[in-house]
C-alpha cells in the first residue's frame, strides 16, 4: 500500500508537470514575442551593438531577425521596428497602441516625465493639445509665425552681409536666428543677437548638444543605477539642464508679475491663464512645473533640430554648386531679389522644395526616432508585445529605403521630383516621425527651413574654403542624432 501510494504521488507530480509545461508552451505560442539575439545577464546585447552607430547595428540585426525584433539594452527590453511597413503599421495603423513615450532613464532624470516630449497618458494628451492650439492661435495673431520668420530671415541676411564675404562658421548665426522664432512665441520677444540673457541660454543649449555626443550618455540609459554614482558628461548634462530650468522659471516669475489675463502676450501667458482657470482642480496637469518643462521642450526642440538641419544643408550645398545654381535660377524667377520669400512661393518652386526635403531625408537627423512604448498589451503582426515595452520605430530605415529612394546614401533632389520636374510627395518622408507622437513643431520647422534657406540663397552664393569635391557630408554619429562636420564658408553677395 505504501509503495502504491508513493507511485501514485509520483505519477500525479509527473502529470502535473506535463500539464504545466503544456499550458506554458501553449501560452507562449499564443503570446509569441519578437525574436532577437541571445542576451547576456545584466549587459543584454550591449556587446553586439555599436553604441556610436546603433542604426547600422539595427540594420544588420534586421537582416537576420526581420522587421520586428527584440534587443536588450542592459537589463531593459526593447522592440525594434525596421522598414516603412512596420513603422507605418505601428505609428499610424495602430497609432493609439504605440502612442506611449519610451522611458529613457536619463530623460526621466532630466524631465521627470513632465512636458510634452517625455510625458505619458492624460498629462501628455492635455499638454500636447494645449500647445498645438496655443501655437496655432499665436500664428494667427497680430504678427503671424510666417511674418516672424521673414523678419528674422532679414536680420540673419544682414548679419551675414556684415561678414563681408570672410569665411566663418555659420553655426551660431543659424542657432540664434532659429531660436529667436521660438523665443518670440514662447517668451513674447525676439532677442538682440548680443543680448546677454539670450547668449546665456544659447550657451547652455550648445553645451547640452556637445555633452550628448558622449558615449556615457548612452550608457546612462543602460545602467543608470551605476552611473548615478560616477562622474562624467551625464552629470554635467544634469547640471546644465537644471540651469536651463532655473532660467525659464525666472522668466515665468517675470511674466506672473506683469500678466494681463485679458491680453496674453505669448505661450507662457496663455499657460498661466490656463493654470488660473484650473486653480480648483487638484488633479490639474497645468502647474508651474509642467509649464517650465513644456517651455523647455518647445525651446530645445524648436531650436536644435531646425538650426542643425540648416547648418547641415549649407554644408551639403557647398558640395553641389550645380544644385545651388539651379535653386537660385528658380528663386530669381519666382521671387526675384527684392521681396522676402514666403510660404506661398513654395508651390511654385518644385526644385527648391525638393532640395529642402532631400536635405531632411539625407541627414536623417534623429535616425532611431525618439523611443515610443505600447500603452497596453499589444498584438502586432504575429507577435505579443507586453504593456510598457520600449519601441524603436527606426526612421533611418524609412528615410533611406532603397526602393522608394534609389541610391539612398546619395544626395539627390530627384528623389522628390517627377519626370516632368513637378514636386513628388512621398509617404516615406518621416523626418518628424509619424502618427500620434509626430513632432508638434513640424509645421513651424518646415516654414523655417524653406524661408531661411531660400532667403540665404536669394542673397548669397556659397564659397567653400576647400575644393567642393573634397567636402565630407557624411554624418558624425552621436547617441541621439546625426550631425555635420564643423566647417567655415564665405557668403558672396549676389
């Protein structure tokens, strides 16, 4: 009897184990997650990735694992979407599911999940809706956004003219001009180029850009607990961002003292009015903290991306004088030399429009996109992606798609021209991302790129300091963005 009882218990355990294994296997098959390379404990796939050129690493992995695959950045899991079809399906067709913001530890440390870029859920929805509405309203005010850009383009042209055709690095000129547009919208005024307060803010922005090139910034996102206790560029970036926040809080305090609720002067005033309206709401998303973070988001996003695009664009155009010559013929024909370019001109300037699009496609400024996350357990194609998983919809794989853009590594305005010379739109043109999280300042950036670049070429011809054939237009890869090599150029009056 004892032997029989022992045998029975053994059989029951075996049957239970078999049932458990079968159940788990069935569940696993129902919830198959995207494939990926074998991971190591703690470090994940870090040794299989080139941290200075993650797009290239993802391209290699996509050839082995397909357009949807899993990687581990340290102990954190992420799903990579590679190619137009996968990116479009996620960000547009299943846009709600993929509308979360991926939580990068450094961004969390810097911005604490507030503001437009890094927030999620109801906070993100309300802040984004308010920002888009307010930017639109100020664009239709006494002085439209287009008029502000035209005015700043005039100041930029005169400043360049004062260099008297001497070679110089135009980076600061471009940063100052682009920054003044968002400053006029957010802070209420453009700044004189020599204004001490303005130069302090720009200096902090430039310092942040330099610090973000460091590999340690990338490593912080993989191993934040360890790097929190170590010195390095990440600590300087945290301090620098804190100074920007202090600067903006000072401007907010000045606005609070002089606020006229019946006549908001800028974005900050409009936000302060909204805070007053929601004063009795204990759960309001409109607080001084979210105002500070949202203002910083608008300033950084509205300055860095566009100014870097213009800076890179001018480098590329130096290499191709024949492209500049053709643009200038079109500018002379449509606009002439005496009036300012405007957005109505763009539809009559297919070649110049194609060049501005090709600049954005070619430079592929943020190749990995700002990471997303899924806001719920999500089925994508044949895969199960758990809620909260970080998602990398790789823009590089879309902007450099060889079927849509033949020879994608070559700069060619023909990528956006039909055979008859008219402008050709492309669904693959996603430099600002796509779907729910598309850049809130896309319209502003497109206006700035067209008007600034056209105004410069209307007034000047570019003269490089080296033979144009020797100009290197390949990007310098940083953890977050592709940036151009430093250069000097002479602007010869036309």
